[in-house]
C-alpha cells in the first residue's frame, strides 16, 4: 500500500524491494517510538482529571449525605452549598468531561487527516496540537520523498505519486508544493 509504505513503492520502482521494506520497517519503528514520546506527557493530565472526577463522585456519594444529616443544606455557608450543587451533579459532570475528551480526540484524529482550508494553515503554525501534527506530517513527507528520490524517481513524479495516495490534508500539501514548483517558487 503506497499510502502506508511509500518507500516500498519507491524501491520497487528502482528494483530494490528489500531496501524499501527495510526502510519502511525502520520508519514504522521510529514513528511508534515517537508516538509514545508524544503521548507520554498527556497521560499525567488525563490521570489528574480522572482522579478529580473520582474525588467529586466520592464527595457526592459519601461526604455530602453525612453533611446533610448534620445540618440542612439551606443553613450551609455559600461555598459549601455551591460545592454541594457541584457534587449533586458529579455523575453528569464526569460523563460530560469524559465525553468531551473522547469527542476532542475523535475530532483531532479526523481533523489531522481531513481538515483542509486556510484556518488549518493558521492552526498548523500556532495552535497545539496541530503544530505537532504538522511537524509529524512534514517529517513523514520528507522521509517518503527521500525514499523516492533515493530510488531515482524524479522529484515531481514522487510528489504526484504521494499526492495520489494520501489523506485529503496531505493531498492539499503535496498539491500546493507541486503548484509552487510549477510556478518556479517554493512556499518555504
């Protein structure tokens, strides 16, 4: 599959399939390590959010009822009533928080492959995690192009082959690069 392993296609074109497979394996291993390193810092905030939600549910189930047994809620201080209201809604808050995190992850996965407009270019330059995704895409693009060029495939042909077999976002990037090359200028 050219989309997954452009180095294999490039080396197959040059008649050296073994080198393409080896390069694809090295790339896959490096990307796996990189993904692990990128996701590692996200584990701690997610763990802290999970602990916070568990504490909130615990207060809702265990602590709040014992306070209500000592004194009616309308006699509680303002901050305690506000916390009580928060604790009363801890289950919907927890479900909503988890839902938002999952929805953001799903949107990010979709957007990294499919979002293509001028706002995306701005996001790629200034909004995390889009900046990170743009860097990973650029590294992948350069690695794929180097595989084709090393196999003797002309640069513009390599761009066209990669453009024909990638995500909508990267298809736009390759198309822009190809247009800039045809016009005799580079976008960078």
